[in-house]
C-alpha cells in the first residue's frame, strides 16, 4: 500500500514537473516574459565579449532587443513626419506614388497592416544605386534576375514632399536612412562575430541591399482588442529597426513563451533613447534557426501612434543558406535554401495577385 502510494506520488510529481523540466531543457530558445534585454551598441562596436554574448542570447530567445548608445537620432525625423502627416489630405496626396512616398489611409494593400488603420510615408535607398550596374537597371537582361525584378525594386525614384509643404523633411529622412544603413551593417557584423562567423560574413550580400524606411502613422480613436493596428506576423527581413516617439513603444507586443509553457503577448514597453531591433525570417533561416524571428503585433489604442521602421533585406539575388559552421549536426541546414528576393514583401504582393499563399504560410513549409 505504502509502495503504491509512493509510486503514485512520484508519477504525479513527474507529470506536474515534466513541462518545467522540458522548459528548462529548451530554455536556450525560450522567450522570456520579462522586459527586453537592453544592448549597448558602443560595447558591440568595441567587440566587448560579454555584450556580444548578451546580444546573441537575446536574439536567439526573444528575437528583439532595446538598443541604446547607438549614436543615431530619430527624434527630428519623427517630428518632421508628425508635421507632414498633420498636413491637409490634398497636399499630402501630391507626394504619392503606388510604391513610394505618401500612402493615405485605405491607400494600400498590406497583409499585416489593415489599410483603414494607418497612413504611411516610405522610401527606398537614397544613395549608392548605380544605374549602370545591371543589378539596379531594369533594361538589359541581367545576370542577377529578371528585368522585372530590377524594375520592381529600383524602377521607381523616391518621391519626397517639397520644402514649402514640409521644410527639411527630405534632408532629415535621407540622413536618417544613411545612419540606419551604417547601423544595420555594424549590427550584422556584431551578430556574425557573436555566432563565431567571420565579421564580414554578411557584408557582400548587404552591399546591394533592398531596404526601405517607412514612417507609419496610426490615427487615434481605435478601441483596443479586436482592432489590431498590425496583425501578428514575423518580418520578412534580416533585421528591422524601429524608432518610436519619445521611445514609447506602446502598443507593440511580442509573443513570449512563459514559464507555464503558454504563449502570451508582452508589451515591448518604453525605453528612453532606445531603438527596438528585431530579427526577421531571413536572418533566422540564414543562421539555421540560431536566431529567432518572433511574432509581434500592434494593439489598437485610443491614442495615435507614430513609428519609424527601417526594414533591412540583402541584395535580392542573395542565396539564403546557413553556413556549415552553424550546422553542427551534419552538412544539411534545417531549412531549404532560397533566394532572398523570392520572399520579399514585393514578391508577396505578386503572389497575392496570382492567388498564391501568404509568405507566412510558406515559411512554415521551409523546415525540412
Ligand atoms: O508600427 C510598428 O511599430 C510596427 C510595424 C511592424 O511590425 C511592421 O510593419 O512590420
Ligand atoms: Fe513587423
């Protein structure tokens, strides 16, 4: 009898503890429910081993960090964007184009941002686009891809509001774009080192990057819960860098695994002077899943919201395949290699037109 009771107790205790034991086992990839890790960019630049380690750990668990001491200043660009969005609709409409410039409320199709809930201003690369290089040139047949692909990424010029409508807007926006280019290059180098790769591992692929910078304005008066400003998604990027007015990321939430193994939406929260940096799907696949692209969303809220988001993608011809150093269990990576351009946001728009599935669904099938 005593023996039976003891056995029953042990079985019950094991059943109770099992989830926690499993959680402990997989804790290196478990997202935390606490606040995001704060990473000092100046220490990454100094190749501080402890900070590089913290970066790798945070990006392999949460997939998101607050980045401080980054040396860039989004506040004036956010202020200029706020002033621009406050202009009358007919003036803003003068700086509009299907893929660049201003997009009004209800003006775009987007898989994750309901068009009714936001307006935006966006632009692509502001420098380094060499029209004599076939990669950037939508004319002759190119060794990099189809003519249409060069046209898709580089066919349209950026469009900016003029000085009368929005004084200094273009200079501020372009200056911030170049600051983001430099920052993202350095972050990729730091990530490469933190994973034991050559510091230049990502460099060539980033040289012909296909990035864009979007100012997103979500007007106020949207009641909470059902009216998500941004639906749950992972980003199609290598890295995304977000700035918020006053450092307040209110509304932005990440999906965290908690100690009781349930998923919960956790606020990114406020951190003065911090940029929010997150891993996108490309970097997850490229690092063989060592880094994680975490689902995130933006809640509805009565307050308006303004964010400035830099989306980083490498050249559209980049082959995304994990290096052998990150495949410790044999020559094969966990994910099927693919060409970067085939998974971009633009490629998704083309897929939508052909009635093909969302990239979020495709990504699930990538695992071998
Ligand atoms: O507006 C934001 O803060 C987040 C937007 C976002 O997650 C995205 O566009 O991918
Ligand atoms: Fe996102």
